[in-house]
C-alpha cells in the first residue's frame, strides 16, 4: 500500500471514529411537525407523546394561551382526541415551566409563539430533550408563519403532513380562510382562531386570497 492510500485510510478513520464517550452522551433532537389545517398535526403530536409515555419517559405538552379552541389544560385534535397540556403566553414562560425530570417537550401551535421560541427549542434539544414542535408552516395567505421557517431550518426531523382539499379532493397544503363562506382578502388579520367554521384545507390551485380591504362582517371588496 502506498503512502497516499495509507493517509487516505487514516483520514477516513479520524472522520468516522466516534468519540470514546459517545455511548454516555445524552442525545436531544428537534422534530417539527407541520402542514395545513386539518392535516393531522395535533394527532401526530399526541401519538408521539403517548409513545414516549408508554416507554416510561417523562413528557410535557405546551400550548399558547391564544389558542382558545379547547380548555387551557388540554390540546384536542379536530376529531376530538384530547391530551393534557399547559397553556403559556410566551417562550420564556414555557422554558420556566419545563421540569428537570422531563425528557420530551411537545409544543402545539408553535407558530403563535414569539421568536424566542427558536432559542428555547434549541436550548431544550441541546440539553438532551426530545422537542416536538407542531404548527402551520404558512398563514392563510400562503406566506411563512411566524417562527416556523427558522424552526424548520433547525429541525433534525421534519414531518410534513397533508390534508384533503375541500374543493377538489386532491392533497392539500394550504389553509383557506373563510369569512361568511367566502375567501378572506389579503388584508384580513393574520391570526384568527377557528376551525371548520372559518377554515378549509385547500390545494395550491384551489387556494384563494383575493385583493380587497378587510371589514368585519364583510369579506372585502
């Protein structure tokens, strides 16, 4: 074997040999679950948390206080599956309520949180926690929603879920805002808490965001 080949093998060994204390290191990760409304994000959060509990791991679930669709003490999927949760108003408050014994931290509707949630997720994952953050990747206009772009970029795993378009039946990736049954105009407020009465899942081609000035009670003109 010539010197070049020996050097090549030695270099590869240095790259791929794990550190001696690898097996004793605590591992953490950031998993981001995203998709449109009605795509099953909350169900996936609950499924992962229940698996963690079944494996005798300690888990906490958090939600933002702005989400009033269910009680402050729970999250609930659109098909009615509940799970216990803590409601918090900021990323700082969330971090302060994570218990030392917790292994899994799940955050529902993470798009409602302030930008500080990015650093909170990073710190929790770096400390060895499995962080599960679920939220809408786009708002009703089809634009990036809050801290989601940064969270998606930093995630160790991204789970992108699809719904079914309420209009054509194809796979849906967008959330259609409705006001009195008509598409909300681009000038409407970004955040409006609601479910089937205010939103539909739509595919790219059926998603509508008309121009116009939003007025309460009127979709715009």
